C-alpha cells in the first residue's frame, strides 16, 4: 500500500501565478477529498469527489480555485491566479466508501507559499 | 451545524506523564467520533475511533470513550513518550461523507 501520494511537497510561487497541486489516491479508493490547513482556520474541506465525480465543492473559496479528477488514480487542485492568502498546506485524502468504517487516508500534503 | 471543540494547546508534558486532551462535540443524531494524529511534516493518520455511545476506541496506548451524556470524546494515555509529540485532532462524522475536524491540539513531550 503506497498511500496517498501528493506532489509537489513544497511550492513557492509569486502572486498571480498559476499553481497546480497533484494527488494520487490509494488504489481501490473511490472517495477523494481536498483539504486546506492553516493556523487560523484549521482543516477546511475544499471539495469531495465520489467515483471521480465532484459531489460537494461548497468549500472551494472562490472561482480562482478549481479541481478535477479525470480518472480514479489522479486528481488536481488548481489555483489561478494565486494570492498570498492562499498560502497553506493542502492535503489530499482518500477512502474506500463513505461510511463510518471508511477511514480517511491522508497524503503528506503540499506546503504552498505565495509571495 | 455539527462542530468539534478541542482544548487549546500547546500541551507540554514530561515523558511518562498522564495525558488528557479534551474534546466535546455538537451534533444532531448519532455521529461517529475519531482521533487523528499528525506528526511533523506528515498528513493526518487515524489513531482511534468509536461509532456509538459508550464505545471505547484504543490504539498504541491511547484511549477515548464516546460519552453521549456529556457529548465528549476525551483522549487519554497513561504514560506518554517523546515519540508521541504531534498534533492531535478530534473529528466527527455524521450522516454523509464529511469529517468535521477540531482545530487540533499540539503535544510536546520532553525527556
């Protein structure tokens, strides 16, 4: 079990640039989540996919954020244009199913710094 | 809506001390409750869970009991180690897919 794989681990970019974060969920998991972690707000759910379909994107902060899941083994979170307030750690997590016995498996996150 | 409240950290303890991290929740119905742990530079990992009232979750010496009467799920460990230094998150899942996380409590264990 390779775990959830995220890339890059660190991203430093200038305001206004496009940023793409990548995630490979655990094979066989059909639920995928993108979270953002900051000191001020803690962990926030940005978007949830089930069977590659976006189910809930109500946590996406604004139109600058978009997420895709073209297949069961890959998802991206894009920020365009990026702003300093987007600086945070972004986590991808996956699970098999949605029930109480379906724990979330998190990747190691991408630390984004926007200057 | 549903929410989780954790005690604020950081919590600093000496090795072999007793640990309690308080967690209370607000939710309709009968949520499942979880503790996740985040080691430096890593993602969150499930530590333990309880799915119904009076259930006790346990793992790696940590325990938490689902108390519906007090809407609490406090995390305890009898003797902490330096390797337990991490951030601990209480979370709940009600009907549906979303986990509601608390803000996290940082624990530092000194030798």
